[in-house]
């Protein structure tokens, strides 16, 4: 077959399976791994756990690749944490401990269905505000989804 870099090819195939664990939650593959390795969380928040298989540890390495190359596409913002999910390119610094539990939906004005500029002004640096304001809010009726950064337009 002529694979030049077998390690990179293996990571790419593992990443494809990890992507399935994120998006295809009705598959038998997902249900088996969820029951065994992350019954009380999502795949993106799962830990190695005790007595992990080689495949599970490999999937977690692939998950880290997905995490670095992806971001959350905004839905209604109810389940995306402002400081706990990667939904823009850098990690903002929270101003207070109470802000750590804040959800993205709290930054959206319910009446206008637009970003609440007053809250953004009070809570974020100029760089962060500008990036948040570039995120379209046209999917407010849907759930969030993880998208590959190169396809996030």
C-alpha cells in the first residue's frame, strides 16, 4: 500500500473511531464503550479509568487530537460551558469563581436572539469579545455539535 508514516495513519484511523464515539450515539460501538468506560459522562470528558484496554487508551489519544483540531458549533448554548468547553480559539480567563459554571446561553439576549454585548463587555477582553461576536447564532433551535475547525465556516 505504500504508507509512508504508519503511526500517523494509525492515529487518523483511531481519530475516525473517536469521532464516531462523539457523533454516532446510537451505534452498538458507542453503547458498548459508553457502558464500559464512560457511563456517567461524555466521551470528551471521559477518564482512562481502571484497567483500561489498549484500544481505549488509544482512543483517548485520538480524542486529544480531535480536541485540538475541533471546536463547538453553537446551538442554543444551554449545555456549553463558557469556560469548560472549547468554543473559540483561545482559553479566556474567568473573572470570578461563579463564572466557571456559566453557560453560553447566559451570554445570549433572549429577546433579540443576539449576543448580549453588555455582558460580553463586562466579562471578556477585547480579543475574546471580538471572537465571540463573530460566532453566528443561527442555530439557536438546535443542540451544539462538535465540528472540525477546518470545516467550521
